[in-house]
C-alpha cells in the first residue's frame, strides 16, 4: 500500500508568531487574533477543510461533465470556551453558475473523499509530540513523547 507524506515547517518569527512553510514554499503567518495578514491555527484547519472540500467538489463536477465557473466555500467552526476542540463545523458551498442543480448529489461524496474532512470527522490520526532541545546535553531529550493538546 502506498503512502503520501505531507510536511510543513513552522518557525518562530516573533512573540507568539509562527511562519509556516510547505512543500511548494508557500508561506502563512500564524499569530494572535487581530494581527494583520495572519491566521490563527483553528482558522487554518477550517481553510484546509474548505479547500479540500471545494477542490474535491470540482473534481466530482468535472467527472460528471460540469464546469464550475464560480465557487465560494464558507466554513464555520464553533468551539465552547471551556473545551479544546471544535464541537461543530459547517461547510457551505455557493455556486454562481454551472452545477448548482447537482451540488446536493456531490456533497455526501465530498464528505467521504476529502482527506481533511474524513480526518476531522473520524479523528483516526495518531498525533505524537516529540521535542529536541539543541542546548540540552541530555541525549534522552530527543524524541521524548509529550502528552497534551495539539
């Protein structure tokens, strides 16, 4: 069985600010709410969900011979203040033209093929936290598993 590997790197670029880079050298700034031209981590999760779903919707439309000219995907997540997880996420598709009549038939399929949607819904991915302190003389500091929220 083949496996795809996705990697991103985040580097501290200021107080409470990280810059993320991906395999195509794209860059995204993550910073506290209100910082111009930046995202918060949960917003990027919603971006990933919307992008994956929207791109898969276009693939399904093309498969069925429909060309989507205009598409807007709006993603909303809600999180209770006392919890560290979202309790609901809605993905709303707005098409200005082609395919509008067929969207309903594609939505269930999108929810089953979008990698991000399936990962969020099923939560089956294992998340491990490891760390390395380059200033530490402790050889055991490398690769030590840390428990906690991500």
